[in-house]
C-alpha cells in the first residue's frame, strides 16, 4: 500500500527532517530558495516520498456518478470544431522539441499502443473532487519512442483551448512526473471515449498533482531544457496569469 500524504502532513514531516539541516539553512541564498512556498512544498514531498510513489487508486464502486469538467468545457474554435466533426480522425499529437525522433500520432495509433487503466481522484483547486477511471498511454512510452535528448528538463503541453484573455492554455511538468507510472495521456474516462467537456480527444493525467496541471485538448508535447521564454516563463497558463504554484503536488 502506498503512503498518502497531504500538504499539511508533508510540511510537518519535512520541518522535523530539516532539524538536521541547520548548517545548510544558515546560508541566506539556500534558505531563500528552499523555503519559498513552492520550492519547500516540492522538496518536502519528494524528500519524504519515493520518486515513484503512487497516488491512491480506488475501487470501481467508488467512481463518482458525475465527473465535472474543469477549466474549459469546449475550445469552440473553428479548428477544433473541424476536428470534432470528423471524430478527430484528422487530429494528430505532435511530439517535438529536444527529441531525436519527432512524432505525429493519430488517435487510432495512440489507442493501439500499450495502455494503463487507473481509478483515481481528481482534486480541483476550486475545492471539488471526483473519482474516475482513466485509460491512456503512459507518457514515458511516448517520450522513449521519440528518443528524448539528454538536455531535456521539462515536458511542455500545448492545448487547443484559448482562455478568456485569448491566450492558449499550456502546462508543463518535470521529468520525474513525466516518467511516473501513473502519468498517462488519457483517451477514455469511465470506459468511454473522452467527451469534449473532459478534454477530447486526449488529456494529460498526472495523478499526484492538482487539476489545473491535467492539461486537456492536447495538440503538442514538447521536450525543453527551460521554461523561460514560454508564456511568461512560469510554466503554465494559471501560473502566469493567477500566480498558481508551478509545482502542484498533492
């Protein structure tokens, strides 16, 4: 059984662990970097849990009767509507950036690859949760197939939806989360193809993070060595526009 920690548990446990790090913490630069809220949260979670610690998985009878849509419910752009009308037959997921073998994958190709099923809880930053059964291709499999370059440090997700200010939605994660066994590119929810409201044709599931990291309407996945110069450089739409933490681990 995996140990499950919430943010409060992690912070309390990490504070005790830090008792032995007093000399390091006296360095002002180290202290400033370590104890910023986001860095401390990230350090605490990854110090107290193994790199591949699993998010809790649930029984089929615990699946929520309704799985709410988070964020955009429909991109509703001419380009997206054209893809939807053909059942996403013309849609392609591009794998680009620091890879030696760029890919362009159809939905049929993704569905034919080895996949993973998991029943997990989605926790929205707005305060609601829902349990759903996801089916998707492990992101690690796709990155390995694209022969990711050793210089890559982050995985960037470009989406088809534009927000109210006209900016496209995007998100990013680091390689630890990208290669986590529960991080999948999901094409089905509760044994049915994704609906538009829940991210059709493909969305990210990064199960140890809050909902805004689970990018929907995926169009391109890009391996990069830095987040600077992308959007406002903070790693995601809500991080740029509303000051959300880039690391949203739970």
